[in-house]
């Protein structure tokens, strides 16, 4: 087995568990920081380890364009290339093809698109997206899907969902036939290195989500993702779609909600029964001087912090809050010092990881009622 998942504590719909990969065990619900190009921008891997990051997400689309899958494969795979011994998940590139590239053309066969870097033409198919991810060597890899745009009429959402289902079947077949062809295919004795997750689509139509979930589960993956959310829809609708989808996913398999959200949202979704989440928000916001704290969001560039000697978040125990003042962080940001990017990112990631740790603790204690109460217990136990 390349992956095992054990549910440990259950409270209402929420659960804690352990996701065990050949690169270590991951406590769930987990927030996965995004390391787009094999780096969480500005943060060295040893600091990620210190923060307790157990799994990182990297983007196939970006690594495929630069430095290229063959290059990383020749250098021993992504773990070795980026000197990261813990778990990695790669997305299939589908979302970036749909959101970043120019002149994309979708056909039954796949998607042709132009690189956002130099305009060169490329083609991703359900098979080539898996081949690229086998070459990169992440522990968890994702089926190539079409992220349905929002809003989408039910007919269009159904067509898109059917295409994603056909692509999932093709991707899975390709994975089964080729997963042991890389040097790290069986790097751990007879243990397989990689696992392929399926992705549920269906737009915002609950019937389609239900059908997509059931038919994706019929294809039998070791884990399931919910894609196509956080694309501009109201949050109530996001929750409805998540709830409708979760009720049709097997309880004994990990459930991954792709590309969400704020600290409040990841907390809420974890309590709804989601096990894995990723989002660029904490890292991207940090680079724009937006910092999440137990007292609310802070825009560190504001003049009101110029003489503020207090820590960024008095309840945070991260290395940034333990040492530096808001005044200093504001100065670094206003002066465009590179240290600002690092310190801001470390704090925001720490805040997200602490949020998940607190959620796991609450679930273990059976304290689900705290949800929506607006009361944040500020410290982890
Ligand atoms: Zn902090």
C-alpha cells in the first residue's frame, strides 16, 4: 500500500485521522501550504519543518514549464530536488491551465494551451498529466479534470462533469500501467510510492455533485477531492455543495477540498468532515502585507503600526511574534525589504497550522459546538 488512512476520533461530521505515506504520517484535518515551484515562496524547507508542515502542495503546470519534468525526474524526483523528505501532493495542472494560460482549447483528447511565461504551445491530456506527476514523484497525485467555470448552466456543468469522469478513467488506467516505471516507483521495498486521487466536479448543481461523487467512487481511488469550488460563488453555496458531496464519499477514505480558504473557512470545512485543504491565501496575503491574527486581519502597511511595539499577534507563539514588533514588520514591508516576505509568510503559515491543530484538538475533545460561535480559543493546548 502506498497510502493508508485511519480515522481516529469522530465528532458529529468531523473527524481526525492519520494519513500515512512513504514520506511520513500526516495528522488530519490538515492544511497543506502551497509550494508552487517547489518552494513555499521565501521560506526555506527547514523552517517549514520547524513549523510542523507534514505535507506540501506543488503545481505540476508550473514545474512542467520550469524547470521541466524531465529535469526533475533526472535529478531524482521532486523530494530529492527540493531536499524535502516529508510528503508532497501535486495537482494535475488542470486548474492552472484553465486559470492562467492563454488560448486554451479543450477537446475530448485533452487541452492545448499557451504558456503564460513565453506563449509557447503545450498539450495536457489525462494521460500526460499523470505521466508528468509520475515524473515529479509526489506521494499524492491528482486526476486531470476540467474545473467548471462559475456560473454554469446545468447542461454545461453536466458536459464538463462527464468529461472529467472520462478523463478520470483514462488517467487511472494510465497510472496503473505506468506507476512503477520510475526509479522511485518502488523506492520502499514493495511499497508503492504514489497514490492517485479522483476529483468530484459538477458545478454548483447538487444533483450533479452527487452523481459525480458516486461515479468517481465507482472508479475506486484511495482518496477523493472536491474541485471547482471557491471560484466566485457565495460561501453558503460552497457549504451546500461540500455537504452534498461529502455525504456520497466513503468515510474511510481521505477527502480533500481543493483551493480554500480563509482561516474561518478552513475551520468550518474541517468541522464539516474535510480532511485535507490547500490554499495560496496565507502565503500570497503575507506577501501583500495581510496578516491573520487571533484579533482579526491586519494590514501591516498601515501607518497606525509605525510606532506599535506590540507583537503582531500576542497569542501566537511563532518565531516572528516571539521576537519582532509590529513597528519593525511595518518598516520592513514599507521599505520592501525581502525579510518582510519571509517573516510575514512564516507567521501566516503558523496561524493556519495552529488553526488546524486547534480544530483537531476540539474534535478529539468532542467540542464541535464552538463552530460559528465566534469564540476563538486563542492558544493551542
Ligand atoms: Zn506569529
